[in-house]
C-alpha cells in the first residue's frame, strides 16, 4: 500500500511517498520517493484547491478555416517565391496573407491590423511578430507587388486550384467595374481618375478592377487594377491578351476554354482577337441591333425549363458579323416581359396623371393662357424621349381659351410590348445546346456577385481606399481579391456537404466560433475550449476539422 509520509527535520516538514508491504509478518518499506517540502507542495496545489485564473476569448472559426486553406494552397511560399525582399522579420507572404484574412473576418485599416490579430486564434498558428505591423509596414511591402509579380503569383495559384482542389476551369466569366474613392491623387499617380462611375459618383476619382472568375465556385483567378478613365471595350482587348498568355503559361489550350462576358466589352477588334485565338465565347449583344428579331411574337417561342425552374424560349439564327458566322440566340423570357410591361405602363400612367394634376387648377390662368406654354410644359413632364412614341397629346385653342388632350396610344404601345422580354446572346461554341448557352450566360451574375462582396462595407470592404500611391492601391486591391478567393474557395468546399449554405451564411456561422483559453495563476497549465455554439456551427466546425487546432 502507498502512503504519504511526513518527516520533521529541524522544524521543517518534508513529504515523501512510499510503499510498504507485510513481509514475514512485518511491515517493510519497498520504496520511498521524496516529494518536497510541505510549503512547496501547498503552493503547487493551491491553484487546484482554490484556483485563480484568467479567461481570454479569441476569434477562432473563420480565421482558422481560412488559414487551413492558405496552407493547402501553400500561399505564403508562393508569394515569397516571387519576392526579392530580404529575410527580415515577417515575410511578404505573411504580411499579405494576414491582410487578406483580415479583409475576410473583420475589415479594418492597416494601422489596426495588429490589434485585430492579437484577438484571433491566428496567434497560435502564426509566427511570432517581433517586428512592426502598421500601415507604414504595408506601404513599404506593397512596392514588391508589381503587376508582373502579381500575375506570376496568380498563375501559380491557378495551377494549385486545379491540382490540389480539382477546380474545373473550362468556363470563365469576365467583367470590369470601378469604385469611387476620396483620393486626391498626387502628381504621378495614374490609377485614380475621373470616368463614368458605375455607382453614379461622377464627381469622385475612380479606380477600375477587372475579374476573371471560374464557373466552378466563382473563384477569382485573375484580376487587374486599371485607371478609372479607361473605357470597357478598350480595356477588354488588353485583358484578352492577358488571359491568352495565362492559358499558355499553365498549359491550357484556348479551344478548351469558354469565356463569358457582356455587351459592354464588345468591339470589332476584340472579336478579331477572339477569332484568331480559337477560344470559345458567349456574350450578349444590344437588342437595338436586332430590330427585326425584336418583333418576333411570343407565339414563335417554345418555352423550356432552365435548371432554376424558370421557363424561357430560345430561337437560334446565324449571325454574319465580326469576321465569322456566329450563332445568335433570341431568348424570350415571359416573366421579364410581364415585369417590363407592368413597369412601362405604370410610368406612362404616372406621366399622364402628372400632366392632368398640373393643369387641374392652372389651365388658362397666368402664363398657362398661352397654348405654346401649355405644350412646352406637357413635353417637360413627359420628358423621356421614347415615351413620346406611346403618349399622344394635342393642344388647341387661343389665348386664355386653351384646351389639351393627352392619352396613351394603345396600338403603338402594344406593338412595342411585343418586343419586350427578349435578350440576344452570341456564341461561337459549335456543340453547346441553345438552352445550355442561355443558362451559362445567366451565370454571369457570378462575377457581378464577386464585385458586390468586394465593395460590401462588412465583407472584404475595398473602401475606404486610404492610399497615396498606385503601389498601395494595387497592393490593397490584391489583398481584397485574395480574400475573395479564400472565401469562395471555402464556400466551394463547404457546399459539397451543405449545399444550402451561402457564402454570407458560412461567414456568419463560422464567426460564432470563439476559442476560450483559461490560464491558472502560479502554473503553466491552460485549458483551450470552444465556447458554446449553435448546432449548425458545431456541425460546420466538425466538417472543417477545426478541433485539430485546439
């Protein structure tokens, strides 16, 4: 049997652990182990009997899930491979990855990144930061991210997405956008510029951004930051050269890719490049270029079901333009027709009501005694040029005896209504079915949604753009696009198990998961445990194997 033994040596109590047994009728000691003085033993066990402890909570779920993807992509090493920065403190890859995670989790200014970082579980998986981490540090490091370096980094990521994650790259969506800034550009800056703002902020300097996104997961695989005054069609021709070069670098034939873009990028020179390259394309063209086809009645279309359950009718024609004979698809959408007709009639009736309300108590009073003034006011109220095709009015009478009449020309309006609900899609794909072409073009929203995430003030948040050089604008934009890549890649992984979970829902659910660290005073002992979370968050945590990081 094992006993605790006390020995008094010159007034000091020492404790031993020993085992005794009966041998030949006598109790004999088999072994004895010195434990220490009584005072030390009491001090050692004090935290367990009357524990003093501190609890720290860290943001855990989303940062660790993203860091896991970064490791699988080997993103830090990829960035470092193309950096000529000497080894000093954190590497360029660490700086950029940290900023990208911050854009995904809790977008903040570069000056506040350290404070945010110290309240996340990244402390447990990131190298110790023994150097400065502030806005100036990022300003100094963004200079290494030249357009050529960024392109090489993205090409390596492109390859990793295919080899490591099995991303299918056969269909790519392209679109440009711009975002307003409050930058007052310094001499020599080229990116902030006045242009046609897609958000209606024409008095502010703009910075442009293009994205090529995959159909598989909506992953941004290539981007470009460009001056805000560059026109879309001109820019597209340069972007075509870049994507053709990228495909060559990663060993993909142009004929294996289908590029989807919208009508704002079209130009004869762009189609010359497309025809010469052999790449497949799907794009929309302006309805105003197909006036004959606009007159096709709805009865000519046979409605078919799209994958989302909505019905459209598609007719195929040959289109002899832009150097080759392409396939032209007239798409009739009855829901769109109904919506457009309702909105148009509502607007026309509103104009008529405004005219009648205006002259209710004014006709033949003061200046409205003159027929020419009455007619001018009617035209000012109708205002929209196209509305004069469907609203008919007349003004008659003499001074102070003016009469007017105004009504909707139903015959002219009905003729126009037959043109509604139609869009036109152009393609050179030789084998794709008309309904498949229509559905694939509708997936163009993938890249539009990506822009919405980047511009969102609560997710990625490319604004406010507090940058004072083109290098910083380019570097900051790169971290936002990397953040988008990580979020869309995470969503792609999660949706294999939970198809109904959208990107915002995944971010919201993972943001629930916090790590509690309990540290006891007087000992190095600590306990790590996830705080209580919802069942949905728990299931997602298990799927992503986040408990492996505890």
